[in-house]
């Protein structure tokens, strides 16, 4: 008996030694994986730091007065007219960037790349912890680090992510994605914590990430139900067990979800008012299966990519055919969730995160690639795990590792090169919008944006062609008419510009830039009193319209009303000294 007890002691020591040695041996590998992910992102996105502001960046950054101060009353108060009215945390990050580099885009782009990198690192950790969860540890635990690295690498380098990273204002999506992943990672750590104190600390971290996400983008609303499904699928013995163990956490999270959801809904409906809606709820819903299938295709073959989709209104028969595979995928997701299968959770991740933008809320645009930022993780995860299973069936264990590394390189290298090539498009507005027009020749907004970009480069003849095309493709597109009118004035034809400006005001009587440019056209035609009246109308609808103040001051001087002219000149200088210094008489600016 004594000998048996004595013999057992060194065995226990050896067992303990092996248990403690394994994490220490794994730590360097994890460290190298993090370095490799950072290096891959640096090589892929280094060229994007010089990317200029494009599209909605103009309104939300260059023309956003609230980011010019770090005072909370300004930096946390986006303009109601912007697309980030309900996203104060995004506005604060823009204010921080403005404090660093003003209107130079380098710091904004660097911030976006760093957010993307950190999101990928968090995804790596989340994948490792998920594969080592009680549900999956026996089968996948030993391969957790390698498979997590593969998932994070392919997700980080995928060209479909470029819009959420390189298109500056779409940090709304990537920053929300980072907080979403951080909340999931904190929750996974809480459920695996050895004691209640640590668990509560990590649960507080998950709740904090969710609360911050409410100030970033509305899609964060998908987090609470996904966390419950995540815990149920990978960490507990069923729905009831998950609720029993974490009901306090879900009660607090649910309360924040309700309050934050009401705030989000109020702001979202204010942002997407009736005048911004192009589709009814049923039309929008019936067209989304085609959009989702397009997203899935781009996940597998990411070309061609587009910054702006002019999604066609498909006939009812085609919509029904496109809905069939989506219904089957939803049914498979429900079946997987009931059986607590990982693929069921991947489906829930994909569909629930897309639900706020791809269901019944009729947003102005049917499709945007940045909406796939987080859902892409589910597609890549399914591909990585499926690929590994296939390799295991074909090769022995050691050969599987070698084949897996080879396949990972075979996928990662072309994905990274394609992402670099797409980032090169963003470095030139003309290249970006030329690529969009080439793939979508019937996209009026793409022709408009290309026309404005060409005009700013002095290529007026080409600009007029694309601006005229934009008006012809969408006669109700007010911005196209205003910019076409400006180009006509710059080409010396203010009489032709009047036609488009008056039509723009018929479509939108309160558009200050239309009134302002109408005033400029009238002044160019020598109709001073009418021009002054139009400029005054512009200021009634937008008292901060620098161009209207400046041109009204010039017109009033010519009319001999110097005292009133001085007030408008001083107002223009106070609002934008740089504009006043650079402006020439009766100058129009594209809007």
C-alpha cells in the first residue's frame, strides 16, 4: 500500500507538469500568429492610407461641423442631416481624427485599418475559444489555434471587406463589428471562467461593448439573441441550462437592448424618412433574397466589387426563384439550432446580423458590400472547418497540416492581392467611379459621382457627358441636376443651367444648394434682383451656406448696399475662412 502511494506521487507530478507545459508551449505559436495577422494586414492595406474622401465621406466628414471640436457637446452630436445622426461614437472618432490631421485623410484611414486589424485579432481569439468550448473541445480543441488563425487570416484579407475598411465613413460597420466580436469574446471568457468573480468581470466587458455598439451602428441589436444562441450551442446543455446559468446577465443585457433599441428605432426612422425611401417594405423584403445570394457569391468569388449598387427591380417570378434557396438555408439554420449543431449557429450569425439591413426595414439602398463585414465570418468559418474535414479524409494527420498550410497560402495570397488591387481603385475617385460605371452602366449615381470627379480634375467635356447621362437615367435625382447645372455654368451656359435648377427646385423646393446655384446662374445672366432673391432663399433654408453668403455679398456690393454686403461677407468668413480666401465671384460648388 505504501509503495503504491509512493509510486503515484511522481505520476501526479508528471501529469501536472504536462498540463502546465502545454499552454507555455502554445503561447509562442499564438504570438507568432498575431504577428503574422498584423503583417498580412499591413502589407494588404498599406496603400490605402492615402485614400481620399469619397461619396458619403463628403457630407459626414468634410461638411460635418461637429467634428471640428472635441467638446462633448459637438463631438457627440452628429448633424441630423447626416447618415450618422444616431451614431455619436462614430462622430467622436471622426472628431479625434480631425484633431490629428484636419481634413487630411491619412489618420482617418489609419484608424480604419487598425480597427479592422484588432477585429481580426479578436476573431482569432474568439474562434480558438469556441473550438475549445465544451461542445467542440474533444474534436477540434487540438487544432483550435491553427483553424482560428486560418479563419482570421482569410476574413481579414478578403476583398469583400474593403468597403468597410477603405471607404472611410464605413468605419460604422467595422467599428461595430469590432465591438460585436469583443462582446462575444468577453462572453466566451465569462462562460469558461474558473470562478464567479472573473465571470462577472467578463460579463461586464460584454455589456460595455454592447452599450458602446449602440452608439456606432444599429446592427448591434443582433448581439443579445446571438449571445444566447452561442452559449446554448457551445457551452451549455440546452436552452434552459443557458438561461439558468446566465439569466442575470441576459436580464441586464435585455434591458439595455430594449432601451437602446427604442432609441435606435426613433433615430433610424428619422434618418430614413418617407422622402428617402425608394421601396415599400414588401418590395424591399422580396428583393433581399437576390441581394443575399449576391453577397454569398461575392464571398466565394469577390468580383466585380462596387461601391454603389443600382439594384434592378426584378420581376415577381425571379424574386420567388431567388427566395427558394434562402428559405432552404433558413430552414437548415433552424434545424441546426434545434440540434445545437455548429452550422446552425453559423447560419444564425449570418442571417441575424444581416436582418436589420436585409429584411422589412426599407433602407434607401438595397445592397451595400460593407453589410457583409461580420456575416462573412460565418461563411469563412464554415469553409475553413469544412475544408479541414475534407483534408483529414484525404491525408494522414501530419500530411493534413502540411496540406492545410499550403491551401491556406493558396487562398490567402490571391485574396490579399485582390484586396490591394481594390484598394488602388479607392485611391482615385475617377478610377473608383469608372470601375463602377463599367460594371453598372445604368447606375445614375455612379455617372453623377464620376462626372463630379472629372469636373474637379478639369476634364469638363467628359464630366458633362456623365452628368447629362445621370440626369437622363434618373430625372428625379436632384443632385445630378444641380451638378449638371454647375458644370453648364462653368462651361459658359447659365441659360441651360436654369432649366435644371428650376426642375431641381420643383423636386425639392427646400434644397438650399439649388437656390444658391440658381442665384449664381441668374447673376451670370445679369438678372441681379432675381439672383439676390434666390440667394436669400438659400439662406432661409440653410443659414450656414457659405457660398450663398459670399455670393450675396458680391451681388449686394454691386447694388450699392455695402453695409448689408459686409454682414454677409463676415458671416461667410466666420463659417469658412479658407473658402472666402480662395473663392472667386459667382462660383458654384458641386453638392
